[in-house]
């Protein structure tokens, strides 16, 4: 059973790497989500998946002879909560960037570091210049 999960882990990492290297920010966000799920799967695989009994002490006994390791499950639950919060923050950040720049292409989002003539140049002028402020501010 574990080799199947190891192959699934590899496929998920490959798909996530492909999506993260995309120019579309939505694919980048989905790539990060797939990568976090692959990391959770890796933790499960490292915790020895199997049919062991839960860590409960039977009546009349004072210790556990063999049981499942609860640590990977606790780590994965924590990772799920953290990845959900990170995904929510990322989506809000990308949605805000989309509203401001009207694009999801990362190359067209280079407002701070524009490319002129094939090389990056520093932005000219004062960064606090009101003409450089987003149009969303003017709409308010």
C-alpha cells in the first residue's frame, strides 16, 4: 500500500511544480495547495500507514502494547489548518492584485520592476507619486 502512496506523492509534487512555474497566478496558487497536500501525504507515509489499533488502553491493562502513532495525524491536522489559512490569504492577495492590475499573468504584473528592452530597470520617479497610486483608490 505504501508504494502506491509514494507514487501518488511523486505525481502530486510533479504536478505542483509544473503549476507553480506557470505564469498564471491562479495556477500558482493551486500548485501551492497541491504541494501542501503532497507534504501531508508524505507525513502520513513517514508515520507508517497500516492497520494498527488506536492508542487506547483496554480495561484491566496499564499500558499499550502496540498502537498507531498519533503524532503524524496531529501534524497533518495542524498542517491542514495552516495550509487553509495560507490558501485563503493567497487567494485574497491574488484577487486584490487582479483587481488592481486587471491581469492574472505574472509577467504583466511587473509594475514594480518593469522590463524595458529585455532587462529589468528600476522604477523612475517618486514611489509616493499620486499618479502611481492604483485606480481603486481614485474610485473610492
